[in-house]
């Protein structure tokens, strides 16, 4: 099952720094913002390409990466599927 954890692990399936140290959801959401930007850049995907994939505008991607907007469950599923497929 694809879930939040897929966004929080690196390509070697090693947790990124700090995961598990904190049990609160705000911590994980903050990590998702940073992780999305990292994975997008590592995969050489533009904000516009990711926006098209998620059926949102490019401004939404900027807001997600900056932490000013929250991820929907649908977005998390799609993002996890995209980057999980690229890692295999």
C-alpha cells in the first residue's frame, strides 16, 4: 500500500533524518513538503509537470513545497505512486 511513509524514505529505503523521532503529525507534514521538492528535483520533474500529473496548477505545487498548503489524500497517493514507480 502506498502511503505517507513512501514520501519519507530515500531511494535506498532508508528513513530521512529525523523520521520516527517525533510522533506528531505536524512533523511528518513538514517533512513531506521538503521531501516532495527533493524528489521532484532529483527526478528532474518541473513544478509544471508535477502540477499536470496531479491536475492542479503550478502555484499549488509551490505552496505544497513551501508548506503553505496541505496535501490531500489523493495527492499523497498519486505522488507516492509516481516516485515509487521511478525508484523501481
